[in-house]
C-alpha cells in the first residue's frame, strides 16, 4: 500500500505540523488529524509548503471522542503507516488535572492501539514518545524500558509506552518508538521557552525563568527531528526505541542568555527568576549512537543557526504572533 497517504495524528502540535511539512517537501501525501481547528498559518509549518493544498487533507478528529471515526478513516483511505504525535503535553499543568492527561495519553491512546492491532492493513505505527518517561537522568542514557516518571504527564506517557511494549511482544504489533530531546524552531507554540523568550524580548515583557533555568537539556532543531522520525518510520526495527538528540548539552539559562546576546538586550532586564515547577527533572541526556549507527542519521542544524532562524520567524510574524495567547490554554 505504498501509494496510500500517511496519517499524522496530532498534526496541530509543533512536532506534528513540522513533520507534515517535512513529508510534503518530499511529495508525500498526508492526512493530518487533530482534535482542534487549525491554528493561524504562522503556527502551522505545513501551510508554508507550496503544495500543501493538493497533498494534505486536514481532519478535525478527537482521539478521546471519535475513535470510531479515526478507524473508519484509516480503513477508507487504506492507510498503512501512522505517525502518532497526539498527546496532552504540558508537564506543569498535568498536576492540576491529572485525570485529563491519563485519559488522553493512556486510556484513549491504548484504545487506539487495541483497535489498530485488529487491522490487517497496518504496516508501521510510529509512536512519538518522550524522554520524560525515564525521569531525571545522570550521564548519557541509552534506550531502555526501565521507566521512573516523576510527573502525571510522564506517568501517563509511560503507561501507554509500557502497554505498547506488551502489544509488540505478544501481538507482534508493528510499532517503533521515538524519543526526542527538547525541540525548537519556526512555528513552535509561544509558551515554549525559545519562542517565548524571543517574543518577550521583542514586546518588552519580563520573562519568568523557572528555578533560574539551571536544568540541562539538549535543544535540537525540529527539521533534524523530522528527518530522524521519517528514517525511524521507514527503516526502524519493530519494537525498538530510538533517541533523537544533538550531542551538545546546555542549560535553559544559557539558552536564554544566548538569545539575549543575539538580540542585543541585557539578560537582567529580560528575566526574573521564579520558583521551579513540581517534579521538574534536572536533565535529559540521551545517547543517540543507535540511530546514528543503524540509520545513518546525523543532526545538521547548529544551535546558533536554528536560534537565528527562530528569531527571524518571530520577527517576521510579530504582528500575528503578538495577538496569539502567550500562555498554554488547557482544553478538556
């Protein structure tokens, strides 16, 4: 069924929309599905592709309430490859309504998997997971199944992952897992640290820096992640987990300081240190030798170049972006 479109669930997410754009750039046919209406074009990278109208169909479908419609779509379009980016993804807010995170990320997602395993047309299911399932890490962490999640969000994601492992082991369900470091780039939601910092600098607003920004992360441009995700989907071994990260580690504070330098403003004038959020993990340091060796993947976009591209995107769309919500809005 190589001529059938791919299905991208969670297509309104930054990673999902960027992956759609990546696949359109290779003349792939895409069906994009998300529970919300499409956001403004500046936050939807696939709409920046010249061929998106002819090659992409958008369907507003909610995994929590329209599973039957999603399965009917898969059958009708003879879809054999599914990339699932759909998830409740905000860590801090998951403490307020943990049941909502568990409903979407565990219960509804596992219902989807159980329906998919009964289809004989599915060739590959690419599950976009998160390194938060590991908990706080020390040293470079290879791919493994030993999960120690420390937030409701992470626990809900780990539950779906663990269930998928059993489906893979018992049913030979054709799943591969991706876990990426902190993604960034053009089109990212404005409540994420890099676009938020840029926008606050341009608007002259004070940026709250949780815990002083001392957590260590790897920030990777979304184009490198999209390329890796496609490689994993097309050539990854069933049942396997693949990490996607750069080998450069940096604190969140250092990222903010770098943006301040690039935009010629004082860090002290931009930032104010606030309390840290509950259960925040100190570090995610991912070993990526597996994807580099098995799939010949390498990250191409230097951090400074990616940051400059993101600054340009925010600056060029400032009129539109300044009118968008600057904080995460929870949807039940």
